[in-house]
C-alpha cells in the first residue's frame, strides 16, 4: 500500500479517537465506513447508527470525555492505536488506557476491535460508583469477549459454571418431566396471571413490553407468549406468529387477540423444539419467559435456528442482580420460586448468548440490576 495512504489511515484513526469518540458525532460518516462493525467488550455495534450509540453511551458516562492517542502502528489495511481516555463520572475523574485495532476499507474504518483495562476503571471509580455503573451498563464493565480466558469475565463464568453444577440447572440436561411440570403450573396459574402481572408490569417492567415490541420488524415470532400481554404493543406492520406451551395461557391469548382485533398465528408449541423451518423469521421476541422455560439455553438455540441471518432476538427478562445483597436474596428464595411458580430468579441470558452464536448489540440493566433488556443479532 502506498505510504501516503497508510499515513491517511493513521490520521483517520487518530481523528476517530480524538475527535469523533471524544464527542464530535457529526464526524462519524467521515471516519467510519457505512458497514462499520465495532467490537467493544461483549457488545457489537454496527453501521453509523451503531457508532453513534457507542460514542453516546461513553458520553453519557463521561460527559467531558477526551481520548488522546499515545502511539500508533500501521501495517497494510490496519492501524493499531494505543489511547488514554480521560473523563469524569459522577464527580470522579478517571484515566483509562486501552488499545484499538482498526481495519480500513476505501479510506474509512470498517471494523474496530477495542480492549481496555476495566479493572483499572473499577479501581478508580470506587465501589459505590462501580455498583451504580454495573447495574446500568453491565456489559461495558464486566463482560469481556466470550472466549477470554482471564479477567473478571472469566472468573465470573467459572463461578457460574460451578454454581450451575451445584444447582443442577442451566446446561445440565433437563428431563422431559420438568417441561410437563412447568406446563401444569402455568395451566394452574393462567387465570390469575394477568392480575399478578398488572402489578409487576407497573413496578418492575414499566415500558419494557412497549420497548420490546417496538424493536420488532418483518416476520416476527414471539416465544412463550403467555396470555398475550404484548399483543397490543406490536407495530401494525409486522406479521406475527406466537407459540405457547400452556393451553390455558394460550386460550387467554386467543381471547385477547380477538378482543383487540390483532391478527396473529397462535400455536401451541415448545420453545425447546420449535416446529418452524430454519431461517423463517426476521425477529424473535421473548419476554419474561427464559426464566420459566426449563432449558432456557435450548430455547435461545432454537430462536437462532429460526432467525434469518441478520435477524434480531429481543429479550426482556428478570435476571440475577450484580448487587451481592440482592443476589443473595434471589438465591435464597429461588428454590421456592422454581417449585411453586417455575420461575428461575438467577438466570442470565448474557452468560451464553455469545457462545450460542449471537452478537449482542445492546444490553441495559435497571431496577437494582434485576431487569434486563437485550438486543442480539444472528450474524449475517
Ligand atoms: C412468566 S410467563 C411469561 C409470559 C409472557 N411472555 C409475558 O411476557 O407475559 C412464562 C411463559 O412461558 C411459558 N413456557 C414455559 N415453558 C415453555 C416451553 N417449553 N415452551 C413454550 N412456552 C413455555 C409458560 O407457559 C408461560 O406462559
């Protein structure tokens, strides 16, 4: 590659960090290719909109954010930049170092791989701010790539794996009798489900159903639709199919669809063995059901199978809190919740989404870290 082009790439990579990532969002199209893919910790951002989201997230955390390039090395179509980030988060000044490798196409960055010293960030922020940050932006702080073998992500996965073995749940085989037990519980509870959820939708999941359904596009499959509480929130343009294992729940969903005149193909079915052919949907929506489906990981595998390449998995879930006192309470009451409600309180889909072949586009935590919204994509 001619020396001038390499110099241009190096300068563009510098501009991307020192200007665009430092807050000049109008400069995005000048430095990033329209097909840009940004791999940052567990998250993947795509295109100019993705770059905007990624920078906006950092600006939200550090409103006075400044990146400075310390050193750059260029070779072929790649530029490696060592950088220092300075900014203030909730009154605490931080200085974080990291590296990004940028790949270029047609003079603009088409792919970035970024790594930073998140443990150092935790040390500088202190415990209180870290916990606050962890509850709202967990992936940014704690989740390194799925294949990483060191750091807090690896330690957390090891603990999770061990506790899974001890608790005999995730990734341990689920006997068919458990699926039938869950069906019986759901059939029995169907009559009171809406009354119970009116409360939880108000205090815990407010806005969650609207958010999940507003992300749906094209041909949509909702898995474990329950009594159909999401039906009213889907955009009118989507073609909706939904499955549910409990006949009693399904009957209520059918009534609801008829009452609101929503066209939907409602079927009895098992999320762990979907009846649909590969690559038949653009979006799969699952709300508050991975906590109940006996083999949640299998359901996520099935969702990926039926998604078209580039298709979206939208999740709204209650999950294990990163806050120790809250998590301890969740662990304590979980055996009862599983026994009487088939409700797992400490599951965490982010633990396995990447291993199952998804790219996690965004994840957001709220309500003392218990409620999670995730958008994940099946790669193209
Ligand atoms: C807590 S409810 C959530 C219902 C609904 N998604 C909502 O947001 O209100 C969990 C649902 O998962 C369903 N379910 C559990 N196991 C299932 C399976 N293997 N296949 C399909 N649905 C299942 C239950 O019958 C129940 O309706």
